[in-house]
């Protein structure tokens, strides 16, 4: 059974994607599905060495915004949350 998914794009994005699909002689739908499948394959990369693992974490760090609090800050926030419900 096929499922329809709605994707909200800017006019510029839609035009860019459509133009690329036409260049590749594909429908926009098939081009988007292929792009999504390619992205999934990239995400499922097998890490087979410590160097690959280090590169993976470097890429993750580049995508993250801000910094994670230290453990003591986490514990303080948990304690405050518990106090709010008592």
C-alpha cells in the first residue's frame, strides 16, 4: 500500500529540486525518494575502526549547537524538577 507524504518547501527549494529531477530525467517524486534513500545509506555507515569512529563523532560535533551541561548540572536540574512535583 502506498503512502502519501506532504513535504513543505520554499518555492526556491521546490524549483531547485524539480530542475535537478528534470536534468536526471526523473519525476520529482522519484528524485526525492532516491535522495532520501541515499541519505539513509549514509546514516547507516558501519564503523569498522577507531579512526572511523573518531571521524563519526567529529561530524556529530559539527552538527550540534551549544554544549551539553556537565553531570552536576544535570543532577541539579533533576532535583529541581522533582521538587516541583512534591
